[in-house]
């Protein structure tokens, strides 16, 4: 009888842990997806600003 009760309690706890971890995994996946979309938009706008910068050496040009 004690083993049956212990088994039922263990199954109940394991089922609860499994379901709660599934909710956390799905919830965090959705949040991560939304955050990655907003992060990509910010990075794209920064890339547009950086695209106007020309890198290289600077030398002054004088017209004679």
C-alpha cells in the first residue's frame, strides 16, 4: 500500500513538473521570438547609419 501511494505521488509530481516546464519552454520561446524581431529591426537601423561612414585613411586635398 505504501509503495502504491508513493508511486502515485511520484507520478503526480513528475506530471506537474513536466507540464510546468512545457509552459515555461513555450512561453520563453514566444518571448524570444518577439525579442529577436525587435532586435533585428534595431540592428538594421544601425547598419543603415553605419553604411554612410567611409572607413580609410584621411588626407587633405588642396586645389592648386
